[in-house]
């Protein structure tokens, strides 16, 4: 079968003006709750749990993460790139995610502080597209979020030079072990090159 022949009839939900709220953030939060299954009936939640159990039992790699979003950036010359990151907050300031500022996306956002996000929720037959200027969050907000991460993730932020080639897995594992030793029995602050 040719790729062009793959078809789905999208009829699950419709987009009707009378079902929308005037505040786009409130509308996003309503849809996010739907995608995160917070607003579903008890029977639907039960069905989703059964689906997940069968997926795990039969080895499916299905991942249901409502906060996964495609982040599109462009460098100073306008060359685009995209990747998936995780939404960590949404409020009147906008949508928050965290990254290594030295990574490709970090460098591109520094050179061209505009981005686009796409949330794709196939089970709801819905996507949300957002575009606009970006700005860094405060160091205090970065530290607060960083401290909520598991210790291994915090060590990994120090050990991994994101978007750079490493000579081998062993090199990266040795670097992680060294960072782990450096921070033994110590608090792990966010690296200065890492934030929201």
C-alpha cells in the first residue's frame, strides 16, 4: 500500500464556535485536560487503563504523553529544525519547557527568538499549533523545576553536552560517573547553561 493511500475518516470531534471559550489559554487547558484524560468519564478512563494494560502485555510501544510537543526553531539564516520536547507549564506568559541552552535548539532560539509548537493528540483527532516570540524564565523558576527532577536527570544535565558528538557510550558513562562523584552528598544546582 502506498503512503498516500493511508486514510482515516476524522469524525470523533468537531470544532464548533459555540463550544469554544474566548480565552485561548483557557481553551488550551480544556483541550489539554481532554488529552491528559482528566475530563473523561469513569468508564472511558477504565477503557484507557485496559488499553494500556493490553499494550504493555503485547509489547506495544504506545506512549500516551499529552504534554509532548513538537518545537520548531530556525537559526539566524532561517534554516528550520524541529524536535519533541515536554511541556512543563502554561500560564499567561505562555508555554514553558526546559533545555540545555547550548543545544541546537538553545542556540537557534538565542539567534532567532521565535518558535512554533505543535501538540498532536491523535486519540482526540486534534492538534494545537502555537507560534510566537520566546524568552527565558528566571533562574529561580529554573532552579525550582530542576530540583523537582530525579537526581539521575539532574546529573545527566551536567554530564551531557546536548547536540554534540561523543566518542563513545563509554565516554558518556565515564563522564556521568565523574559528575556523580563530584556531587556525592551535595545538592545539584541547575547548570548555568540549562533552563526554561
